[in-house]
């Protein structure tokens, strides 16, 4: 039986090397919450709460995660005895929603548990890939030339697929420009729910461009609109924000709301639920890939481990640390070489927190 004796939370703020803009917001630095769980035996597992600062991707914010973690999640973790991380996830599941916050604790529990068993996190989750294929997510740029320059340098770095953020007013033209300048690069687009059903002509135009997929065109809960669009397009629709739990995925599959699923550890509420979504999608014949939330090295390590599962047949958003941060929170950065990130063979997460660097960038702490 495992018991957690100490919960430590740290708010850590790092500057982004390149400003990132989506359909809803722009950011120059990120603040995430690192979670360290210490067992009664003195073993430590780390997780990351990678919520954006504002409630534009989901309803959560860094502040809401901080408050819910302190007042509700930490007390649950301190009073729950568990043998497997899924048991802790079930206890955390008494808290409705708040998936980003729950994910930080769930990842820390998996890191601790796999580390104590001497097993790499990827294999503890059921993954067997030795390396995972990496794609890159590019934000909205000031001009099409700036976007082409970004694509050009990421392709030169070896990334296997490029995802372009789109928004009304920044869609068919930039995407067509990228397709004609880089005809052999697999490209997909991500709208973060910024379109309405009346924008159908944009998707009809995008449908002629040979894209890998169109990610989250409509609002998260409008699964019927996604199903209707999917029926009318050749290009697969991919769901991101629409699928927050396995029940959402069941509904989406029943409706035919998409042919591809983006699985994010944060959005699903942790690795336990991410693996369940993977299992269901796989049995339904839906290919999946691992999305990111600009994680620091701890959350990024969990994404790499998850991507080692067999259903992750499309490149994941697991770019190297250097795409986002001049220096990461782990003692060695996560690196992408020739479009692949190696899955570590060391026990647990496989990357260690850089305690001095973390301390130097911590803006607030909480211990209980
Ligand atoms: O929709 O995938 C998204 C970042 C912030 C909010 C939403 C999304 C993203 C990304 C980041 O695309 C991808 C990454 O972490 O590399
Ligand atoms: Mg997305």
C-alpha cells in the first residue's frame, strides 16, 4: 500500500522563446504548477499542472488550479491509500472537472509508482515504442512570410508534421501558402473551436488542400456540428477540446463527430484517463496522437511516455524543450532528433527535475 506523506506545489514561471498565438490568446511566458508527492518511504514523484493562465482553452486557470489543488486535491491525496495510480485517480475523481489540476497529481502518482517499481513510465502505461514521432504546433504569425519562415526552420530541424493554428481571417490563405511552399510536409490545422457552422465554406476550401486533419473546428460541446461537418468532408475531423473524458469519447464515436482523436494528459485529467481514452479509440479504429499544452519538461516527459502506446500512430505534439524554453525544468532537456524523441529506459519519468533552476523560477509554494 502506498501513502503520500507530503504534497509540495510550486508555481514556476518560464519565458517562451517565441511568442505563441492561438485563435483566443497570445503568450510570452508561461506559469505552470509543479507537483511533488513524497511517499511515506521517502520516494518522490513529480507531475505538472500545465493550465494556461486564462480560461480560454478550458475553464481552468493557473489560479483555479492552485486553489483547487490546495483546498481539495492535496487533502484527498494525503488521506488516500492506494496500490495502483488508478485508485488515486478514482479518489481524485470525486472532484468534478478541474482536469488540468487533477492531471498534475495523477502524473506525479504514476511517476512515483513506476519509479518505485524500477520500471520506465512508458512501459508501466503499456507502451513499448523506443522513440516517438514528433510534430510541431505553430501559432498564428504576424504575416504569411513569418509563418513560412517558422515552417522552414521546423522542417529543417526534422519535425515530421506541422500543425498550423487557424482562426477566422487566418486560414485558407496561410494554409495554402504553406502547402504550396512545402508540398511534401504533412500539415494539419487546429481552430481551437473558433468557427461557427455558417463558416462551412472555409472548411470546404481547406478540404481541397490535402490536410492530415482539421482539429476542433467548432465549440467543444457542439458534437453534432462536428458530426455534420465530418459527413461533408474528405479530410478527417480531429477532436481536442470536445473530449474531456471517456464518456465524451463514447458520445463522439456514436455520433461520428471525428475520425481522429487528440489525447492530452491535462485535458483528460491525467494519464489514467488518457490511457482509457486510448484503449477505447484503439478498439474503435480511431487513430490518436498526443497533444501538448506547452508543458515544461515534467509534463512533456509524461506526454512522451503516453505516446509510446500502440494506438498513437500519428505524430504527437512532443517537440523538444528548445522549441519553447531556453532552459527547461529538467536537468537535461527533452530533445528531438530527426523528428523523433527517444522514450527513456530509466525507471519513472526518465527526466529529473532541476531543483536549483526550479527554485530560481518559483513564484509561490505550498506544502502540506
Ligand atoms: O489546441 O493543441 C492545442 C497550446 C495551448 C492551447 C491549446 C493548444 C496548444 C498547442 C500546443 O497546440 C502544442 C504543444 O504543446 O506543442
Ligand atoms: Mg488543439
